[in-house]
């Protein structure tokens, strides 16, 4: 049970008993997870949610998102391929989630690189996301540091953004999850470190986007935010480690990753 | 040859000789299958159509869909991620298909859950779909029963909706296909039951959506509606059974399912 | 080293040392490849770019594409599922790429079949694409010959379009790449022939679309246009040959193809 406290961080990973319990709860509840996400990651995100045991639903029309976000257990808003039309839908979904107290996750893809989506993301932050998940560049940008985003990939190390994550969490009230070789998750006070995973996860498109959706699913299953983001990160890291053993490259890895997400936690302890 | 008549239903499944013949005809003709479908299932749907031997084409602009639906062999309209823009395109495609006597399939995803798309689906029904494919909740909703749709997954058993299917078929003139652990297909008089498949099919996103596309492909190859829906369901069920034998989880299952769709019927009898 | 000159064509394929060198350069530079592509192929295209060693980014809002195309190393514009909204974004991206001297690839999907997109493609041609990639029907249409496009698949042989390719290249100044059983690539004077690959590549959706993206990535890594298109085609053909040895059908083939794209060129020579 690799619980270690050093400096101000707590390291958590699979198979911590709390995380096992949260995953079992998710599978019992099959949380309806409403995703407004990008066109690249939609299919993979839905498959990841199905593999882990949640119920994905991608409803994106501005006429429908408020009604649906209110009935969902958790909501993901990912601005990867945002347009004028989807920006309006995201705004409504975020407002409805906040009104209905539906927990929701914001994934500010490439917010450091482009001014237009910076304004959209700022508007969404006003609806107080439950969790913000991004790479180091994205979190640095939102925290007010100078973004260094080269497209959608991070060019800052996740370690460098640990302080930004804590600051952003303090300022927004959201739990902030920074994805990288090591994931950092903070509520502004505590910092949890999740290690593991495999670099191959960066060679499969939508892995980070799908992580945001899985955080929304854990929130939808009733996990508190810090715990939801931690459980999602730890399950992803462990599934990645298990999948790499069966993979020749990113194609076979993606299939094995979905297989492992469905199998993880079903073994006798 | 598992043809059994009991009560009012006929059970059909692979390798019924009519279904084998219909699949062979589809492969000879490579029907151009025009799909207006959701952003989640688009890629998988195209891959399923290619695997089985059809020619997929996703053309979605409102300026193009009427022209294209008229030249296609079969059309699928799936409202999963419908928006204002795509709703207009779907309306035009349905009208053009009806005018050109191109057979078309309506997949009323989540129609039970959301009022806005209920109006869109009602508008589409006026253009007389050749086949309506949905899960039990969706068919119950369209038949006028109280929908019980939780998001996009069905919460009613397909058995419970058998009567709704027959009623909806009688009222609309469409063949109605209800997907579930057992599939029911009715033209308002006859009911065909397709058993088999595997629960893993519900863990791969877009399987139901792709089934609608394959029905459109069988229609495009000249199959009468009741037979097209039956052939598609039976081929899917059998491919699912063959795929599960090679799968560790949903990732390897999805790849094996595409493999089996391409191999099914190519073996010597 | 299969370099053969016959008639006016040069045959190039993996492992030509120039192509190996270009692939190594691509992997060192990880070119940011901006894709405006169709909803069917988006996920697979991103995975192909990641597998080969490039950095994909799908940014599609009309408010963002000009800024992003100017900072990208290479741009792909694929009109497969173009709509009014994305047509405007494509126009802006092409103009910005031309202004910034960012090399860009045009993929005129199904241009032979539909009049509306013919006008859009004509507008894009005014911004002088660096490379035009298409199947034989699409290239014949753009060259002014009578198109014979049935949907998105080609009904003309790529051999038949060799002359059209050279003519279109001469007229537009673009390098033209015609995909088929044999690929032909011309700058209006020279013609390069790339053989190999496997028919299974036509059973996986988005393979041709992803090839356009990989050409953009090679351009982004600094390859001259004729060489970029040749390298991309040769790497694809070889990866396809390696993948088929491990595949039972199109599902396992797609995964193996991504694996091989990531492995090709990493072996000791």
C-alpha cells in the first residue's frame, strides 16, 4: 500500500483500498456522465467510460444541454474543438450543472495557445467547476503564469506547475488535477501525487480528455472532488501499466488499455 | 437452421440461408450508404460498414445532403448528437430520400429523454422512414408509451416493448427494430426475434448506431425492410458471439468484432 | 534499394535512405500538425500522427484557425464532412497558412460527387496548397476531367489519373499525390511511383485522410513537397505490409497499422 507522505504531498495509487472502494461504487451506480467534448476524443472517451463502468452520453445541442446536465450525475466540458455553436452549449451546460448542483469537470485544452478560447474558458470558470483537469501548460495559463503551450501538448513539466495548481485551486474553489509523468491533484491545501502510468499513454489521442470524463464519472458516483480526481488518475495509471505489457505499439496499447480499465478491480484481492 | 415458430414470433439467426444470401448480395453490390450520424459513432460506423462490405459516406452539410441522399443506395439518420445545424440537414436528407425512393433508417437516440429532439424526430417521421431502429425506451417513447430513457441507454426490456414495436410499425408503415438482449423486428403484423450476441456489445460505443447503418446497407442492396433489419441483427449477433471468444475486454472485442464482420459468411458451408 | 527509372516515373519505397532520413527528421522535430478534417477520421488521424511521431492539433473554430495555422508547422484541410461553418474556417486557415508560408495539404474528398464542395475546393485552391492529395476520381475532377466519383471512393484507376495529376500539378504549382493500389506523386514534371501497401488499407476508414495529415507532418518537418508526399506514401505502404501479417481482418489491422507506424525505422539497419 504505497501511501507515503513527503514534503507536502501524499502519494496515492492503485490498489489503495479507498480507490478500490470508489471504483466499486462507480460500477454499482453506473453514473450517467454527460460529455461536451471534442470531435477527436468523443469515441474514445465514450469507450473509456463504458469500459470502466459508467454510462456516457454526448448531448451537445444548445437546446438540450441544460436539461441534460441537470439530469446527469456528472458533466465534462472539454474545449478541444470548441466553436461558436458549441461554446454557447458549454456555457449553458455549465450554468445548468451549477444550478442543479451537478458536479462538473472543466478541461481547458490548449488554453495557453489561443486567445479566443481563453475568454471562453474564463466564462466557464464563473460557473465554478468542481474539478479542473489539464496539462501543466494549461494549468499554468489559468493560474496566471505565462503559458507555454505548444498546441495541445504540454511543454512545462507537471512538477513546475504544482504551485500553480495549488494557487488555481485556492482561487477558484475547484480541485485542480495536473496530468503529466506524475499527476498532481490539489484542493488548494492538500496535494496528492499519483505516479505510474506509461509514456505510451501520450501516444494515444484523447487519453487526457478521457481522464477528465472519468473524473466526472467518479464525481457522479458521489466521490468528493479530491478523491474523484485521485481515483481516476490512479486507475488510469495502473491500467496503463497493465496495458503496456501487452502492447507492441499505440494501436494494440489503446485496445489493451480499454480491456484493463474493464478488468481492473475485478480480481480477487 | 434455427427457424422456430412459437406464439407470434419467428426466430431467425445466422446461418439462415436467406441471411447468407442477403449478405452475399450486399457484398456484391457494395451499397453506397449515406450516414448522418453522431460524432461519437461516426468512425466506428464507417469501419463497420467497410468491414461488412458496404461503402460508407458521411456527408452532412445542409447544402449537400439532399443531392447525396438521392444518389445513395441507403440512408441512415441518427439523432445522437443532433444540433440546430444538423437537424436541418437531417430534415432535408429525409425528404430527399423519400422523394427519390431511397430507403432510409431512423435511429431516434435518446428520444425519450429530451423534448427538443422529440420534435425533431416527429418531423423526421413525417418523411416515412423505411426502418426505425432503437432500444426499448426509444421505441416505447415513439409508440406513445411513457418513455423511461435514462440518457441513451435503455431501461426497459426489449420484451416489454414488443407490443410497442408492432403498434409503431402499424402506425408509421416502417419496419421497427428493437435492440436488446433479444432483438425484435416487426412490420406491424409479423414479429421476428433475433437472439444471440453478447453483453460485451453494450460496452463498445456505437454498436447500436452501427447496426442502424448496416440495416441501411442491406436496404441499399435491395433487401425488403423486414429482411434487411433481420439480416443486420443476425449478422451482428453472430459476429458478437465469434468476437467474444477472442476478447479480453471491450478494446480487443471491438477489433475482433470488425474482424468477424469481415469474415462472416466467407467460410465454406 | 528499389530505385528504378522507367518511362518517366521513379519508383521509391521504404527503406530508401532519403525516406528513412526524412522520417528520422520528423521524429526529432515532432512537427505541430494542424488538422481541419472530417468528423469520421479525426480520431484515427490524430492517432496516426502520434504513432509516426508528430504532434496533432485539431483546432476548428473560425475565430482560432488563422492564428493556429500560422503557428503550426504544417496544416491539413480535408473537406470530407465540410459544412457552412467549417468551410469558413477552412478558408481562413488556408489564407493564414499561405500568408505565413506554412505548408498545407488539401484533401478534396468526394469533390467529384457534389457541386457545393466543388466551389469550396475551388476557393481553397486559390490559396495555393503545397500538396493536393486525393484518389483518382478526385484528382481527375480537379484536373478538369469528367469526375466519376461514387461517393468518397474512387472509381477510376490511379494509373488513369497519372496524366491528370501532372496536369493539375503544372496548373496549380502544388505537388499532387494520387492514392490507389499504386500511388503517383507529381510536381508537374517528375512522377514518383510508390507501390506496396495492402488492399486492407481501404477497409479502414480514414486511412487516406490520415495520409494527407502525415504529408503535412513531413512538410512541417522541413521536407520539400515532392519528398514529403513520397515519404508519407512509402511509410504508409510499408506499414500496411507489415500490419497485414498480424491481422485477421480490418479491426486487428487498424491496431497493427498504428503499431507499425510507431516501429518503422526504429530497427537497426
